[in-house]
C-alpha cells in the first residue's frame, strides 16, 4: 500500500481530518506492508488512553477489526487495539508496517 492509499485507509477507519505532521510522517515511507507482528514488540505506552474504548474493543472479534498501522516502531493507528491484544495475551496482531 502506498502512502496515498494509507492516508485514505486511515481517513476511512480513523479520522477524516488528519494533522499535517501525521500526513508528512506517513508520506515519508515508500510503502506499507500488511503482516502479522508480535504484540510485545510494539510500544503501546499512552498516557491518555480512553478506558471506555478499551472496554468496548475488548468485546470485538479480532478477525473483523481493521489492522493497526506501525511505522518506525511507533503506532500510527491502533493504540486501543494493541492495548486490548496485550491484555488478552495475544501473541500477534495484523498490522500495516511502514
């Protein structure tokens, strides 16, 4: 997936209004590859995570949730999904990796 396709994906699954710094970071990658990655390899420390959203996501079927997006080892989209996956003891999660 090229950066323009990734931007469209994020706007569809996340927000329509993406900050320019965020877009610039996405555009700094040539492509994003869909692949499973180890959950414990992802730094998901986020101070202001929405606990209600985590609870809601914990009830989702992980085979139907959109893949997370990771670039340079940083989550661009999917903090809540990673937090839930770690809490559930999942070994891997599907991700677009830049």
